C-alpha cells in the first residue's frame, strides 16, 4: 500500500468512519490512472495525488490542532502542490475560510492564516517571478489553455485522445495547427488554445454543458481514464 492510500484512509476515517475509509482507500487503489502509473512507470500524476492528499491531511490536523507549526507545514505543502498543479489556485483562500469558521479566537486566526499564506507564497514566488520575467505578465501556468482546449473541442472525448486513439491535437484542423506553429511564445499559444476552445463552445453551448456533465459521471470518469492509459 502506498503513502497516498494510507493518507486517503486516515482522512476519510477522521471525517466519517472506518468503513467509509476502507471504501475510499479501495477506490484510490483501483483508480485507473493511479493504478497504471503506480505499476507501469513514474509519472507526475502520482506526485500530484500524493501532495493533494498530504495537504488535506495536514489541513485537517491544522483545524483540529491550530498551532503555528501546523500552519507553516500545511502552507508549505500546498505551495509544493501548487507548483505541480496550478489548478489549486483557490485552495489557499478556501483554506483560510475553513480556518475562519473553525478558530473562534480572531487573533489566533489572523496569526495562523498569515503564517499559512506566507509559507505558501514563499514556495510559489520564485516561479511567479520567473513567469513574469519571461511573459511580462503574472501567469500561473501556460498549459491550462491547451488542457481546456483538449477536453472541449468537438473531436475530443474529454481527454487527450479521440475515440480512434489519435491525440486530440493531431486531429485538429490544418488551419489551427498552422496558427499554433506560427506562435513562438508560450503565452500566445495559451491564448490561442483558449480562444479556439471558446469559439467551439459558443457555437453549441448546450453540447458543452452535456459534455461537462458526462465528464463528472462515474462511468465516464472510469472509461476516460482507461482510454488515456491505452492511448
């Protein structure tokens, strides 16, 4: 059993009970993507999952034991997780909201929140500074546009591959690929991906809504993850 599964077990057990924790642990172990990367080869997804669960575990510890050291460690781990996945942008703010409702002593809340947020910023500041110096803009990540595009163009099944096993980008229209190749900067490619994706969404918003709902259904989630591994 990996550290990730142990953390999932401890988190769910603390929030609910042991039977629920065992079920959550089983679902984590049998998750198609995590299972594939645990067995086949090392991948960033495994580290992403580990740091997410580690942060949630530490956050629970901070809520139950509101001490400066716990605030510092949880903020630092969140910073590392954020460097792995920029999609965690809202997490520091949501964490502070949780602290607000769980710590009645306002002076203590302010102290812990500040320490938590500063430790988070300490980790991400060098990366943000690097992005600003390169792109002349405060950019968290330049791959978000591509990821959003991959999952929402009409020929995509919701991931990186089409139903016939091709990559989504290889199936893109020639005109779009030419535009993409003509852009030299990451930030311009990011904007091009977003613009193209939103153009397709505006053509058929209802299809986009239905597709988004399907992405969050259990059966589709399982199948897409399996498809990604096969592709």
